[in-house]
């Protein structure tokens, strides 16, 4: 079957363009605060703080204040970003694939993360900038998380794109299901190999590059 002509490809971030190690991130924050990673995890995750920030129900100042109070140390934006970078590694082959797709259609990032990730992502996937400038959408800024239909509607409006012209890829099938329910083309990718296969199937990856990366 001939793939539909696309004008936009939206990529998830964690698990698609980069690999996140919660242990490394927690260890970095624990080192700064002089506490245990388990305490940081309890404050960030067990309490629901991180999820609330990702939903946009907390602003950055409140989020950082609550995190700092919980782990007994002042945490500013730079400290948070440095810890996120310490726990995240870009997939270089995935970045090559994105850059290749960008030579054919619009590309963007749609991620379930708080607003601070807009400053962290350019440092984590530096080879994709400035190409991705203004093209990174975070759930915490939009006020809604994947797989909610509204986040995909926000993304389409931002890029002035239509559902039938847009492909979304994510490592979580629940988010893929949400995108499909919103009318987008969507598929699951878990590594560069599966990303390559999906992008080639939809006709947005040059065959020559797809065979070499």
C-alpha cells in the first residue's frame, strides 16, 4: 500500500531520541543535596510532584521549591537541568534519522515533560539544533499529557498541520493509541532500528540513508 504523503513527523523524546536513566538522574540530585537517591525518588515520583509538573499544574518556581524543600537543598533551574542531562543520553543514530527526515518534511518533538525540558533538550540532542528551535512541545507547557487527544490538537495547531498529514512516533503504545484516536498516523518505535523501519514505511526517509544507519 502506498504510504500517505506527510508534511509533519512528531517524535517523542525519552525512549525515542534519547535514553533516560532515572537512577543516574536521582544520583546526581542526591549528590548535590547530600541525601540518598531513594529520598529524591520519594520526593519526585512517589509524591506525584514530577507528574504534576509534567501536567502543567505546577509552575517551575513552585516545582523547584517543593523539590528543594523535600530533599533539603535549594535546587535551581541549572541544577535540575544538569541532573537531567546526567541521566539522559542521545541516540546518535536516531538523531541522524531525524535530521534526514527534516530535509523532506517538518519535524517536531512532543514530550510528556515539564517546561524545564525545553532548556535541557537542546543540550542533550545538540546536533538537532538550531533546526528544532521552536519545535519542541512539552506537556507541562501545554497543560495536558499524552495520550490525551487535546495534546495532539495543540501540536497540530502549533505546526499548522492536519491529522492526515502527520505521523507521530512514541515508545509507549498507549500514546500511539491516543494519537490514532485523534486522527494522526502513529506507530511505536523502541530503538533506531524500529524508527528507521517506520520512517521508511511512511516514505519520509531516503532509502540510501535507511540502508546505512
